[in-house]
C-alpha cells in the first residue's frame, strides 16, 4: 500500500446538516472541517506505517483544535459536555477523507470517554487536556480472548492491595495498542457475579507489569495489539467511579460514541457513492456512458437511498442524546446496525460499478472495501445490535422513552 493524500476538496455532501437535528454551530464546524481537509490539514497518510501515520494524525488533529471535541470544556474541550452531533460531523468528514484519520480522532474520544464521565477531577486534569491537545494517545481496553461480545466472561482481574490495585490478565484487539500512552481498562473486581463485578481503571503504558504481548495485523491497517498485565500495580485513585461500576461506565461510554461509528460508516459510504457516480459519468460504454444505463442509475439510486436512511437514524440518535437528554441505547444500536450494514452494501455496489479496476490495490474502492468491514464488528457486532433492539422492543414500556 502506498502513501496518499486526503480526500478531494469537494468533501462529503452537507445537505443533511439542513435537517432540524443540527444547529448552526454544527454547520460552522462542518465548514471548518472541509477547509481543514481541503487545505491539506491531514497531510500525506502512509498506510504502510499505520503507527507513524496515527501518531502524526493525532498531532495534526490536536494542533487544529479538532480533538477538543473529545473532552468537556472544563478540561480543554470545545463544549460544556461531549456533543454527539459534533462527533458525528467530525467522524463522517474524516472517514470520507481517510479511514486512519477517522480512527485517530475516534480513539481519542473513546479512549477517554469513561474518564470524562467518571474520573476524579485530578485524573481528568492529568489526562484530558493533553488528549485534547494531541499530546497523549488514548485507548479503550475491554475485549479479551474469551470475552468479546460476552463481557460477562471477562477474566482479567484486579485485586485491592492497600492503596493500590494489582491487575493480571490479557486484553486483545485493542485499538491504539502499542502506541497509546493511556488506557481505559476494564477488569473483574468480584463485587458480584457477571457484569456487576467489573470495574474500570486508567492504566498508563509505562506502568511496570504492563506489556504489549503481540501486535495484530488486519485487512485494513490500524494500530492493534494484545496486552498483557502481570502484577501491574496502579494507584487506587486510578479507579473510575466505584468498584463494580465498570460495565455501566463502559456502556455509557459506548452509548456516546456508538452513533459516531454510524457516522464514520456514512463517511465511507458517501465517498463510495461519489466515486462511483464520478466513474459512471466518465466511463464510456456502448456508445454512451455508464451513467446513461438504467441499471447503473438504479444502483446509484439505491445507494443514495440507503445512505440517507442511515443518516436519518444517526442524526436522530445524536439529537436525542444532545437535546432531549434521553437514553439512546436502542437508537444508537439502530443507527450503528443500519449505517454499517448499508455502508458495506453501498461500497460493494461501488466496487461492482468500477469492475476490475475496483479491486486493484491502491484504488479508493478497494481501500473502502477493507476499511468498512471492521465497523460491523467493533463497539458491538451487528448481531449484538439486533439483540439490543429486540430486548428494548419486548421490554415493558418505560417512562424515559418520551420527553417530559
């Protein structure tokens, strides 16, 4: 894979920002992002060296003030509280430009979201401003070899020892593993069975007993690793919330950032649609262009409709959280499920329209095809999202489903 620059100056479509879900501040943010990307703000991204690329991107995003949207204003952030619509706007723009740019931004927020929600003021002051400035790289360590979707099967353990906790176990498929400076890490403390006995901690990468056991390569290059904790001793002050509250903290964090996964999928899908439409207009076939053929028009129409359907669900979820201040677990699951599955289909159709050229290494369609696949798995696989939605539908009616 070769190095390449960011997206074309045109950027993703912005019609959806006229929907009533968004405010003028989000439209201004979108304009700033478009100018940043079009002006070469992301630099040249070398996918052959994902570690170096992500480090450089975090620095660039920090210098540009974009990472300030990952933390609350009191600790260097752009808004009083993390704004889901801003996260979605940023991730859609960055994903349209380049998957690694989106990844670099997203992990700064996901990696410290639990600290913003449940950390002490001292811990927030130590970490969040430096994350917002691109000085620290963050990670979120939940998954284990035998505990992916089934979080209750977590084996990594933390035991209290005086004014400290001692951690032992492994985490796997940890994004930013190997380059992160600070990890939000979840371990079993045993207050109760299952998920009620899990706690959340902040672990710094230079802590004795914390090691990178393996670097993991995937179909779309990202910094990933397996982490080993061997008598890793951390101060008790690095506990987030209270003992046994870790699962709730993890789910609250994912509820904030899961809609932004849908937005990233939208960015990938919009790029695929734009590339496919441009190719169809230029490709000469049968005395006309590919765009003149009814079959191509039909495919492009379906692609555009699938994107807008997902965009509506995504915007609804972020607006419900930001404005209505209501639970969004079900809505976030709907948005992530629809956006990631639709984006996979849209990108597949784009590649089909490109024909043989679409699978050539280095083509945008080929890169998008690899990049979209992980989004259907991380932060809750498609099958898990269906379970969340199904359980919500069959549960007893709740008063918190409607605005007061």
